[in-house]
């Protein structure tokens, strides 16, 4: 008698995170944990002013301080052609200022010393004579005629415009607006915020004076890209640069760009011949590295009297800071803002986007977003709620009438994206059911009669993640694909090397699960390696929730390649034809004689000990995967809040989050991602703000000014799920790592606005502190 064999399932299983063994025991290995013999320490002098000509820099007193080894200035770097570096959008950014400083916090000089405290103390001894210039702090000021030209370092630049870009069909949109019964306008600002990862940026650069090899331990979300940038900037041969990104204490987009500190530390190590460590302090991180948002958006929605959406027009203006440093694909210069039609079947759309330089830190891509999807999603979800009020249709009903229907997929949006799959109504219905929407609406009506303010806000977001199809997506011309290399050892244990780089997302666990699912090797037998350019195949890094859609797909594909070789090996061992074998999850069985079988481990052993003549030994392979399309995760977030009429305080009562990211590899990790993202969405709605005074002083340069939520403020989250697999991903997964940060801010804001909407309130700008609510209450006659 033969027994039916069932292999263990590894997808959809909440395998505990392998990496947590070391994290929970305080045995993680962060950049600051790296200490090399003879290592020096670097500290950065930053500009106190936002815009000024540099008259002189006197470093003599600093150089004379015992323990100081060198002081590096822009002038010194200029001699090596290193004063400026390219950004990931093909612009330039100063490494150390030479002619001018263009933002507060800009890097002006670096001290290299035997001791980190000496390096820090020496900064105060550097004398810089600044001649102040007029400061530009908003993109509106920046584009005004006669505004000071910020990037006058570029010969051909005579204004502050970074780009002007249009997408969609202007004429078709104009026609839609002519035919519309109703036009609803909405105007909003998504303020600057900062990802503020737990670990700030830093590096240890070690250039070997004998071989010239540069080994750079670095907080990098994209080590291979950074190596290529280093090779191009410094003219170093690429095989002589090794970037190692060890454990990273959070990235959230902040560690995508190349920062001046990395470049100076590497140049200093090269010149001095000793390793140099640079670890950024918190203020340095908050005032100078990758900001997010700072986006002004206005637009109109054309509808008919039944609430059917006919056309969408959007104008957006982006504050890029003094350098254009997003990591934008060169074909989509407004980034993925083009997804602004969201989950709705809007036949015509036209998007006009402008970017402007200001005297502020560069940024843009960062903070758990895909290249401006966050802003687009926020805008359309806020606009839809406004339209619902103006038309007197329930926001749920208005969404329902306009969702792209399941049978419309693959769906081509008015701005040209092909959505792979979706079922928006199902996700919304699930969220409404979990929330108890109808009961809550009834309670809201009763509460209003009693003079209490209860608000219900929804967001039915759609994201576009997983860049990319290389035909459309690149960074600095590097086509976007990703990779996985898998080696199965003779004993059936394996090592997987991937081109992406975890910052806390749990790849060491989930990627092992993908291999386990394809080959039946249990995850604990698979070591996942990443973040070391000498030891992993080329990849574009982890951001934009691209790891699962790209390197995750590559991992499945390379596993399948190895499975085919294992089939040949099993056929040889069992003396049957390969076609006679059936794969049952972790072994091959002979069709019709299932007792005759070869496990994956036996096949692996044979690959080194008993492979047929003529077959190459070993069981290993590499796959570079270029996805045919992006993946389109989606969901509905529903928030209920209570607003206090006496103080303007608002309190979250419920947060229901229904996410659809297709097949979930590890539900526990996915839920962790969503809860983290919801916390950030709540934070943006309620408290996180980087702003500037008229002199360009950054307000939000420390954690008493820049508020991030603790577990005390963070509401409780109730999670739900629907499953709409991606049709083109090998295991049907879509990215999820940033969905909740993208989708939820609009739900929180919609809820607070909704509490006041019956009195005509339509907009409250983030972050919504009690002061803003109080003012709106007073103006609406609701204050108590
Ligand atoms: N996953 C899964 N099933 C799916 C989709 C994803 O099990 N259907 C798992 C993945 O295998 C992975 C995690 O969820 O372990 C996130 O996967 P994915 O959506 O592919 O996103 P990335 O791994 O590319 O992570 C990037 C994303 C981004 S852009 C930011 S920003 C962010 C985020 O992840 N930064 C983070 N989550 C973070 N989490 C932590 N702890 N730290 C950060 O810096
Ligand atoms: Cu834009 S934050 Mo994440 O994509 O690293």
C-alpha cells in the first residue's frame, strides 16, 4: 500500500523571524558596531545658515587640536574633483560646500581625529565667514520671477525650476470637464516629514593602502547601486569597492540616497591610509538627510449628477530642496504620482507636475512610499471624500459607484499604468463590516444631536510597487530588475544570496520560505545572505516594496531552475526518464510507483557524489528577474475618531485595516509591516512635521520638536485581509512593506474632517494638532 505524501506548506505560514534571535539578544551588527584596528573618527561641520556665500574657512585652530589628524574642506575635495557628486535623479549635490551653502545643515567641513569626541570638539574651532544671501523656503517663492537663483553653480541655470512634466491627456480631460454636471475642487499640502530611522546614517570606510581596495560598511538600502555610484564618482575600479550593509536599524527610504558623509569618509581613508568611521548624530540626520513629501496639490474632479467620475485634473508643486535627489526613474520624472487616479475608473486625467529648488535639504523619495505614490493616494482619497460631501452622496457609495471592477483587470489607467489585478469593493466591504459602518453612522447622527463630534474616515488606496519592468524603470540609467543566487550544498542545506537589502523587513525568514515552498528544504536549513556587494548578485536594493515582487520572484525562479536539475538527478538515481517523475513539494516520485522517490536532499547529495556522466556537478544557479509588470496591492482603511469641542483634541476610537497584497508569504511579518505603516500614517496625520522659519532654520531638528509616536499615543489596529494574487508574480505575491503608510494618512484626516464636515469643514492640514482643530471648530461655530 502506498501512502499519500504531503509536504509541509511554507507559504502563508507565520514562521518566527530568524533574525530576531540576534536582535532580541542585543547581538545585532550595526555600522557603529564595526571597529577596525587603527580606525579614525569623522565629524561633520554643518552650516548654521540656509543660504550664504562662503568668504573663508580657517581650519588652523582645529588642525592644531591634539588628536586631530586632518580637516577636510570642499576646496581640498575640489582638487580631487570630489566637491560635487551626482544624485540618484541625475542632479548634483555638494559633498562639501565650496562657493556657497544652500541649506541649513549643509556639510561644510569634516574633522578626522583619533577619537570621536575630539573630532566633535574640533568642529567649534573651525572659523567660517558666511556672507548671508536671501533665503527661499517655499516652492512658490522659488518660482517667482526675480527669486534668487539657488543653483547658480550650474552655468546654464537661470531659475529655480527643477522640472515640468505632464502626464495623461489634456484634451480628453478638457472634454470630460465640459460634459460634467459637477466639478469639485480640492487643494491641499502634504507637509515635510522625516523617516527618522532608529539608526542614523553612517559608515566605516577602509581603503587598503596596499591593494587600494575600499571596503565600506555603510547604512545602505541599495549597496550595489551605491557601489556603482562610488565607482563613477571617485573613478575607482568597481571590483576594488566592496559595500557591506550589515544590520540596518530601519531605513524607511532614508538610506536610499548617497550622502556626503560616506564620500568624505572614503576619500579621507584613501588619503590618510587608515579606516575612518562616521556616525551621524540625530540632528544631522533630521536636518540634512532624505526628507519626504513637501508637496502642494490641487485638482478638480469632474462628475455627473449620479456621482460617476468623468475626469481628473491635478496640478502639483514639489519642494525639492537645493538638489533634486529623489530616486526617480528617468522616464517618470514626477515619479509614480501618475497613479493619482487611484482605485477609480476615471476615463480621462491630466497631471501637471512642477518641481522647484529651495534652500532646504534635498529629499523626496523617502519615508515608506513608492516615488510619490503616497502623495497621489492621499490626494485622491481626500478629494473623493470632498466630492462625496459636495454631491451629498455617502463617501462609501461614491467609491462603490466608481471603483474599477474586478472584471476590468488588467486595467489601463488614464495615465498609462496597467493595474495587474484588484477587487476594491470586496476590500471595502470587509472593512465596513469589521467597523460596523452602518451602526457607526447611526451613532454619529445621534452624537451630533447630543452635540458630540464623531468622525468616520475611509481610504480605499491602490499602490503600484515592485519596480520594475526594466523597460520603464531605472535609477541613474541602471535598469531595474533584481536577482537571487541559490546554492544547495551536498547535505541539502542551502545558501540564498539576494540583490535586495533588508532593514528590518525580515527577508532572512521570508526569502527562505520562498525557497522552502519551491524546493521543500525547510527554512531553518537556508541561510539568506544580502547587503554585501562582493558576495551577492547585482540588485537595485530594497525600497518601494520591491523586494518581494522582484528578488522574491527571482528567488522562486532560481529555485525552479534547481528543481529541474534535481529532476535530472532523481531520474538518474531512480533509473527512470525525467518525465516519469512527479514533484510533490519536497521530493520526486515515480508516477504510478510513488514508493520510489528521491528527496531534494538526496538529489543534492547526488549532485556532488553521483551525478551522471556529462552533467555539470553542483546544484546552484542565479536568476536575474525582470518583472513583466509592477504589482498593485490595495486595501481599505477605516478610522473612527472623537473630537473634543472644548480643546480640539481628537482621539482615535477604531482603526480597521484591510489589506490585499495577494498571497502572503508570512502573515505575521505582513501584519507587522502593516502595523508599523499604520503607526507612521497616524504619526503623519497627527504630529510629524519638519518646517522652516523665513530664514530657513529647520524646526524639527530633534525629537522634542519632531514628534514621533510612542506606544502610548499609538492607537490599536484591527487587521483584515482579502487575497487577490498578482497574475504575473510566480507565487502571486504583491509588495506590502509601505502600503499602510501610503494608504492610512488620508483615512485619519478624512475621519477628523468628517467629524466637522456637517458644519462645512472640508480641509485640515497635516499634522492635525488640537490647535488646528480648535481653530476650525471656532470658525464653524462648533467650539465649546
Ligand atoms: N511579504 C510577505 N508576503 C507578501 C508581501 C511581503 O510575506 N505578499 C513580506 C516580505 O517577504 C518581506 C516583508 O513582507 O519580508 C516586506 O516585503 P515587501 O513588501 O516586498 O517590501 P520590501 O521588503 O521591499 O521592504 C520595503 C518597504 C519599504 S519601501 C519601507 S520604506 C519600509 C518597509 O518596507 N522600511 C522598513 N518596512 C520596513 N520595516 C522595517 N522593520 N524597517 C524598515 O526600514
Ligand atoms: Cu520611499 S521609502 Mo521605502 O521606498 O524605502
